[in-house]
């Protein structure tokens, strides 16, 4: 303010100098000079005050404006400080959270590290113990070898090593077979099954087959031409499968006991049946016209030795002995009359006992009148033996086609004491299921052809199997020797029907007369066994198109 007042004084001194100079120049204004001087003096005084006031007012307004600006700035600063404080508080909270999480993570990591350290220490101690044991075993082994050399020569040790290497051959435990044959314990086994006929399902009968892991439900049905649905494999296909699988097992077993290693083994089994006998048109004709077994083998062993093993397997195979020999068969029927609430009602007049009468009559008339070739198309089964010694898989697999585009894969295995792993049902279980289902289907068919309604039909069947007859290294068989491994074949039927006992006995005789299994056990059938070693054969023998579906490739 002092600088502003000095400037105003200088400004008004300059104004006074100008006004005096103007009063001296003009004479006309002399009179007014005094007035002007006085007025100028007064104006000098009043202008100074005005300017001072103006300056003061300007300074005051500037101060007020500055104060307003300051107030606004202060308000803004306060708001900014509040926001900054809030942000700071949030940052502090987040920082504390992050620190806590960091501490937790550190603790967790430390705990995990401690645990892992403990585990690693345990593992290291275990590994050290294992290494120590291995060293001790190595020392013991060397010590024992030194002692053995005193008593046994190196050549004998090599022979023992070879025998140990040949412990598993072609997926067969040869050592286990030899020990069981030496001990001669539990060589006679009893196989038994329960089969049930269904009256309201799309398949006619089923049974359960057991093995070491679990059980499987095996379904069967008769062909459409004799009243079936055609929704499952037939009993004849079961018998064809069991014949092919058992012969393949016997062949591989003899090769393994002789030290012949096989790479691939495929089998085809065919059963050709005569439908005139089944339909009751001609009772004198044979029920089975032909059975054929064909083997295809790939191996590095000598061809002559493989062929000799096949011929020896033919001599001792249980199924071939069953076909060639005679077995006494016992059949028992427990008859019961149904109560009123147990009596079954048929939903369709064209169906009786789950057999289509329309198809049965139609085919029967064609055969009788037109004289067409009444042989059912041959039941053909293609199977393969898994030569890899894998303890998790079964030994034999086969494809069974029962419809135009449908098929099943059946598997079989052997009991552990006879060289197998029992990962699937045995061949004898499948064979017994085929015999029982075939017999049961013929009983149901005979009852249907006699217009007898059945309310219940079930079967319990069993057979004794002597494993010592076909698991053998020495195949020399005397002429007087009984090589039949099957004994005590029994069929126990449970039938619930309102018919009389005489008619039921007639039905049982008709069923036995037309049953393929009973026919095979009582009559010799033309049989041919062929083997092809390291030859390029047709696909139907080698199963090249079906290896993948069998799961062997």
C-alpha cells in the first residue's frame, strides 16, 4: 500500500504542474486562474482521496475475491484431504488384508514344506532300507551261488533258469499245472448251473456264470423258424462255442507243456443240424449231420511238432470224447400242479410258452409239403486264443453273431490250479449252459406242439469233470483205457403245469429225442479236425476282419 500511495502522489504532482502552465499561457483565462488554481488545488486534494479510495476499494475487492477463492480452495482442499484420507484408510485396510493373507500363505507353504520334507525323509529312509536289503540279498545270492557251485554244475543252473523262464507259456501257467498233477489233488471238479425259462421276455432263457472277478448273465434264444425271437444266441451256438474253445484250450495246453511257443491261434467250429428231426417230421434221421473244427496257427516252432500236438489234443479233448463216446445221462422231472393264482394268462393267441406258433407252423408246413432242404444253416463260431501272458485278460474270446447286425463276445478261462487266471467262466460252464438250454428249449417246444401250457419251467444241471484225463504231458493212451473226462451228467427239471403225468412224460421223451446234447452223448457224429500252420488262409479262418472287435490285436 505504501508503494501505491507514492505512485498516487507522483501522479497528482504532475497534474499540478500542467495546470499552472495552462494558467500562464492564456490571458482570457486569467480570471479563472485563481479559481482554477483553487479548484485545481481542491481537485488535487479530492482526486487524491478518490484515487486512494479507489485503490482501497480495489484492494478490498481483490482481498474479498482472494478470500472467496481461498475459501473455495480451502473447501476443495478439505474435500480432497477427506477423499485422500478415505483412500488412505482403504489402502491401509487392503494392506492389512494382504499382509494377513501373505502370512497365511507363508504358514501354509511352511506347513506343506514341512510335510513334504517329512514324506521325503520317510521315502529316503525307505529307499535306503530297500537299497540295504538289496545289497544284503545280493550278498546272500552270491554266497548261495558259491555254495551251489560246489554241488551243482553251471549247466544244471542254466537248465533251471530255462525252466523258470518257461513258467508261463502261451497264457498258461505250466508250473502250476505240473504241481497240481504231481500233488494229484482236486482233479475232479463238479460244474453246476441253474437255467430259467421266461414267458414274457424277448429272450427265452438265461443263466448266470461265475468267475473269480464277478458273474455274467448269459442269455439264449431259439431261431425264429422254430418259434424263437432271434434276439440272443442259440443253444446250438453255445455248444459250438464250447467245442471250439475247449479244443483250442487243449491244443494250446499240450503245446505249452511241450515248450512250443505260439504267436497266434484262431479256431472255427461248425455244427450242422437237421431240422426235420427237431420238427418231428422224420424221427430216424440223425439230428447232427457234421461237426468241423479248423485251427489256424502262427508260430516259430517246427510245423511237424505243432501238427503232432494237434493230433494228440484230438485224442484227449473232452468235447471230442463227449462226441465220440457214450455218457450216461440222468433226467428227473418234479411235477407240480399250479394253483389258480399261479396260473399264467397268455396275452397273444399266436404265442404259447413264449414260442411263436405262427412261425413254427409256417416252417413246419414248408418242410412237410414242399420237401425243402430242412437243415438249419450251420452254426459257425470264430474264436481266438490270447497268447500273451497277461494276468488281467481272459484266455479265449469268440464272436457270436445271432442277428443280421448284432453279435456278442464270449470269453472263457481256466481255473488257476490248471494254468489259468479264471478271469472268465470256464469252457465247461459254457458247455453245460449249452446242453441245458438246448434240452430246456426242446421241452418247451414239445409242450407247445402238444398244446400244453406251462406255468413254470426251470432246470438245475450238473456234470463231473476229471481234469487228469486231458491235462497231461504223456499222451500215450491204451486201447482199453477210459479217457472220458465227463461223469454223472444230470438234468433236474421243475415244471409247473396242469397237464397229467403221462403227457408230461411224453413231452420229456420228445424233448430228449430232439435235444442236440443228448444226441451227442449217445451217438457218434462225423467229426473232422484240420490245422493250418503259418499259412495264408481265408478271412473266415484267420478272423482278420474280427480281431479288433475281439480285442486281441
